[in-house]
């Protein structure tokens, strides 16, 4: 059997974790506690979170009226070959020029390691991906792929709109991920009719 290296690029969900400005925080509260002296006992926890808590996938329904919901996103787009690019030594703005220098020919899944909390994809960068590449899935290690604030959310709408959306993974943990080629596995919770969902995301190196 071939051994594989698996890198978990999902963030942990926990009380007090960072959340998108204005969103209610994640919380977990015990409903029942496991008691070793009670054979009928079990541990059960109540979770409170948004569809965009932690590492999550944005479906078109997040910003596009009548857009595809999370339970309809094709798994063949969420799983497959991916390119991780390291832009952490560049300016916070991820522009058309920065993307053009990444060599995205035939890349369908793009994961971007950024410079810090202010990093974001610019509108011209989003348009470049839409018009000049084959990218169908983009991931970033920020809570939002576009600048905050961003009136009208043009980057999200540019990516998620149209007949072939570019799906968005936000809130990745890329500290241990090096630039290069991987197999990506992104599995959001299958919640009927939802605009997005938390996801477990892995990079696999054969």
C-alpha cells in the first residue's frame, strides 16, 4: 500500500475563535455528560454556528439570487488536483498581475497562501480568473476573499456568478502547506438549500 502525506488545512472550531465581523460567534455547550458510573449516559453537545464559520465553502446562493446551494455543488470540482501558490511575500492585494505570474495554465483548483490579515483578492484579479483561466475553485487563508469592507461584494459576485461559478473556500489554515501540486479534498456539510457550509479540507501528497 502506498503511503500518503495528508495535510489538514482546516481550522479548528472552538469557543472564542475568530468570526466574520457582525456574525454571531461559534459556541458549543454540553447537553449531557458521560458518567463512567452510569452505563446509560453519553456525551452530547449543542453547537451554534453560521454557515460561514471557520473553514467553509461559499456556494453561489451566498450572493447570487437563485444561485446553486451547497448541497448541489459538484464534488468533482471540490476534489482533485490543486495548485498551492505562496504569495505571502507580496503586498496584501492579490491583483491580476500577481495571478498572471503564478502560471495558472490548466489549473482548476487554486489555493492561495497570503501575506496577512489584510490580504484579499482584487476585483481585477477576480475578473482575470474568470476570463483568462480554467480555475473553478479558489481557496484562501482569510475569513473573506475580498477586502473588508467591500460595498456590494463585487469579488464574490464575480467569482460566484455565471453558468460556471468559481467556488470559494475561505478560512483555510495554510501555515504548514508549501507551494506546489497536491490532491485537494474539500467536503462541506451537506445542508439542504444552504448558502455555504463549514468544510474539512485536506491536501494530499502521494
